[in-house]
C-alpha cells in the first residue's frame, strides 16, 4: 500500500519568504508527527496531531512555525519569514494508534529538504 | 531531561565482520525504544520496538536487545547493503513523541 508522501521533495527559499510543506499520511492513521532533521543529526520533534487536533506543539522553534491538519488527514507545515537556520529536512510521520496507546511504530515520509538562501 | 546517546558515531566493517551498535538512554519513564534505519535522502525506516528489559527481537542479520539503561543492535555477518545510518529513539510521555539519538553511520565494505 501507499506510504507517507511529502511534497515538495526540495524547496529553496530566499530569506524572508514563506513556505508550505505538505504531508499525506497513510490512510486511516490517527496520529501525525512533524520532525526537523539537521545534517548529521537525528530527527527532532516539532508537533503532533491526533486526527485534526494539535495536541503537542512543544517542539516548534518559534511562532514563525505553524502546522495544521484541518480534516484529520493531510497536514501542512508552514514557516513564515524563513531564516537560514530553518534550513533542514522536514520529516512527516504517521502511526495507526492514538496517544496513550501502547508504543506504536511511526512510518516516515521521504522528507522535504528546505534550503534558505 | 530525556536523552539518547548513540555510539560509535561511525563504524566501518568488512563484509562478514559482526559488531554491535549502542544506544544508551536517560528518560523519565520509558514507553518503548525504537530502532530505525535511514538511507541517504530517505526517511527513517522502522526496524524494531522494544518495551522492557530483557526483550530481544530479530530480523535477518539484525538483533536488538534492551536493558534498563541501554539497547544494542547486533549485526551478524553484515553485507554491503546493510550500510546506512541506524537511529535509536525512545517514546516519552503520554503522547507518541519520539526522542532520537544522533545515529551511527555504518559502512560495510565488500
């Protein structure tokens, strides 16, 4: 079956521009996560959705970062007024179960590589 | 603060040369430890979940084990196609948030 897809795969933005990154999770998956991965580092948690509810946004680095999942499926991560330090790979993951359930594997998309010049 | 430390940072093996990767963790209430494999330009690919000390899981040439403070990923007779970055992560808190280590870059030469 289809996995998690993300678009675009690559995005180059000039400093100060706004960007929107899309994630299509596995159909029927309740939980959706966004992570940021800098070069040579492990992914770092940004935010978590259970269906359409954003239950944890503790990892968002600033108020320039905003995420939504209005219908409980597709999610968009928006970064306003991009800065050079925003350059990274942005990973989306989905899992079948909801929060509080037993630990459930997360399936990752290929990521969007954002370069801010 | 929840922390995951992986060692070594990089490992170079000859084909057939078995070894182990280490993941040590400090968390307030472990609710699952995960191993992922990541190839260049791709997202992490799920390998194993371990829940309690003493648990072991195997898949082909890989075997993951868990103690109260660390996990090991044992690679038996590796092949060049096992070359990748191996990431360890722990689930913390009530939600499914994962805290990752920085990974071990494995290169297996023919």
